[in-house]
């Protein structure tokens, strides 16, 4: 009759061998371990929806550019400072529009300064001359205006702020270049922060 001790020992040996081989299979990737799904599948759907709803950085920057266009020109790529228009976008129009500047001495209401601001982002000629060579452009088409505005946003760090979700900070940084932005000290009736935030959210939702 077989010795019970050796039978038990052999059985234990077989069990250990099986366990080692099974562990090796799992860790080698041949047979992935079974991971049960959450008890409620809605958890997965909610998580997916949450990720999808998060705006990407480009959408956020586009929404910020849309706000600037709305406040600066009512989205008009061919408008001049003061409300006039130009038609030739082969170059910056460089049209001097006189206006009263309270920062300069002179009687109220008498034009004592001028602006060459033009286009959707009201980019003046000196600013254009600063940025256009960096982009290798010589025209003032809508596409070029968009590129110029983006580079300006990048220079002041507003694109990083908006991508990080700090919209108020993005407006503050953009106000260094655009008088209509909340926080601008140019004295040209900047928009209230809440108005700008509402406009930003509206444009962001349109891209969703």
C-alpha cells in the first residue's frame, strides 16, 4: 500500500507547479487576469462623458480669440478703427483715423491723436510690422489676422492661462494688447469680467 505521506507530498508539488505556471502566464501577458467591470455600467458612461466634455486647449484658445473679435470689431475682419471699412487685404491698410485721446493734452472733443487699428482684432500698423515678419506674411487677410492674434496671445502668455482653465487671468494678460478686455487700463471702456466670461463660455459651447 502506498505511503500516504508521499501521496500528499506529490499533490502539494503538483499544486505549487500549477500555481507558478499560472502566475507566470498572467505576468507574461499571455493570459490576462480577469478584472470584473463596475457593478453599475453607468459609472463607465459617466466617466466617458466627463472626458469628452472637457474642452481641449485649442478649443479654449479659439473661444478666447472669438471673444476678442466680438469685443474689438463685432467679428468684422474689414473694419477700421472708428467704424469705417477697407477692402484691400493684400497688406495692412495703415489708414490713420483721428480720435480724441484723453491721455494727451488738448481740449475735449478735439482730435489730437490717430489710430491705424484695423481688422477683427484691431491690430495697428506698428504691431503688424512687429509680428508679420515672424510669420512670413505680407497680407492682412482674415487667416493672417487670426495667426497674428494667436501669436500675440502666445507672447503675453494668455494662451497658456486659458489652457490651464484660468480664464480671468487670460483676459488680464490679453488686456495688455486689447483695450476691450477686462482689466485694460487703456481707458477705452473695457468689458466687464462677467460679460467676457459669459461670452467665452458661449463660444466654447458652440465648439462642443
